C-alpha cells in the first residue's frame, strides 16, 4: 500500500514540474531563444521537480509488490 503513496507523490511532483516548465515557456516570445530557455530553467529549483517525480514514479512501479 505504501507504493501507491509514493506513486501519487511522484505524480504530484511531476505535474508541478511540468506546469512550471510550460509556464517558463512564456519567456521565449520575449526575444530569448531555446538555448536561453534551457539556461534559464537550469537555475530554477522547481524545474527539477519533473525529473524527481518521474524517478519516484519509476521506482514505485519497479518495486510494485508482486504476489
């Protein structure tokens, strides 16, 4: 039952990180290029929530109890 808790935690982090990355796409029309966007999101801590969430989801699915 604990694996489903971690799955939902990972899902929440993935959603939060994905939404923040989509919101940060609004800086591209300002005149910055895609490389500048990548440099900009590299310094934002909420950008790493997507990666951490996907890692937690993967681990919770990998350690799913098989009866």
